[in-house]
């Protein structure tokens, strides 16, 4: 059982400074800054009697929660609907939240909880509220009862009425960096006695695309795949292309060796690789080459190790800026065409051979 603390102890704890978000958008405050705002709000409310030391302890409210534990060891049980979550359980994801649901919420919000100070209403995907639902809740959201706290979670803040947004304390979360996710993956793996190599953790973090939930899901799959999680293990699990193949492809293009390009594509076909994924990985590799060429002192832009960035820098020296841009343009066009192509191999081969036939005078281009 988690050791519980009073809410003020938690507010003073550095661990409360980090608030993690999953698959959210927008450029906003750092996690530490958001934590500072939350801590300041709690500490500012305490002298005015809004929060009493020892009243409520640190707790994470989930759908199955029935009570939380006080610092003295006793339990504060939730009365019915002390925490009300309106999300995809009430309304399947992607569907609208209609007026009747909002009106029912509006009618019930006037009743204070029988235990505790607040009743918390969490509206997930708040942008899915219809106009009628917003109108039904407008006055309540603008001037909520003292005992009611509304949390509106959305990835489309611009869809929320300005009159409501102006009365909210707003936090815009950024996606997690590859470095943060990789560190989190290694920490979780260590806690579960899962052996994972640093390169494998970084590959999982890159594929998770800023989502802690997706990263842990991929870690779970990798643990079931192998007892010793290596980069090769993760690449095989994800269907990603081996780095060696991408480097050889780029070298073949630099040498204008169409035969080597055909051979590499044949290798992918023989291995049963997804040519769409291979094309996507090629785009990523040529993009990395362009960044390494144009920003040689910024390995942080690629979330790669120092050694990998140096290797990219050496290979990028074989290309002009214009040729890298042409390669990215051609591969990006091929990626779109592959989505509807009947013969994936021919589609990719046409684009790949074109990369080996630079225009005359290309070497003189910057």
C-alpha cells in the first residue's frame, strides 16, 4: 500500500512537481512549472481555511476507488458520485455528449457531498459537448457551486467556449521527450526485473511518439517477446527496418548504384518486411542526414546518442543539401502512393532508382 501523506505534505514534496500527460497537444508550461502552480494554489488556500492540514491525504481517484486514506490511518469513504467522470464509458469515444447528459449533470451539481468538501466532475473530451450541452452547462460552468470542481480535459481547447475558458485555470501539456520516456521505460523495467538494453528503450520511446501509455504497452509486448530486450528484438517486434539496411541504402544512393538499391529492396521482400514501413524508415533516415548536415552541433534535435550522430554526420557529407531534399521529396511522394498502390515493390523501386539518377550539375548545387 502507498504511504499516504497530508495534502500539504504532498504539495511540499518535489514529486508533486511532475505532472505527466499522455498524447496531449499544444506548447505550454513545463511539468515542473505546472506542479509549482498546483502547489502554490494549495498552499495559498490553506490559510483561508479551504484546505486543512490532515483533512484529506494524497490520493489518485480512479473509477474503482471507494475511499481514500487519511494521515491518521482512518478512511474517508466517497459518497455516491463524489467523483463523477464523464468520458467514453458514458459516451463511446468519438461520439457527442448531448444535452440530456449535461442537463442531468446540471441538476445534480447543486447537491453538496455528504462527506468531504468537494465533488469533482471530470469531463473527458470536453470538445465533444454539443452546442445544446454547452448551453445547458454554461451557467454552472461559469459560476460553479463552492463545493463543485470541474476538470475539462480536451485536445481541442479552441472548441471550448471563450466564456468558459476565461474562468478556467488552463494547463497545456507537451509531449514527453524521447529521453524522458526512455528513462521512464528503464525505470519501470528495473522495477519489474525486466532486462532491457538502453538502445532498445530509446527505440521504444521513439516509436511511442511522446506517449507514456504507448511506451509502457510496447515494453510489455517486448517483455513477452524476449527475456533479454535488445534493439534488434524491438525492431523485429515493431517491424522496423534495421539501421544497417538504411545506411546501406543511403550509401547506394550516394554512389548512384541502382543495382545495390534493387538488391536491398529484394532483401526486404525476401524477409517479409512491410515496404510501407521500410519507406517510412528511409524517410526518417534521410531526414536525420539532413539535420546532421545542416545542424552538426545539435545531436539533441534527433534524440540519438553521440556516436550515432557522428556516424550520420559522416554519411551526410556524401550528399549535397539539395540532393537530400530531393530524396526526401521523392520518398515522401512514394509513401503517399504506396497507400493505394497495387504493386508496392514496383512503386518503391521506381522512386528508389530515381534517387540514383541525380540531375546533371547536381553536384554543383548547394
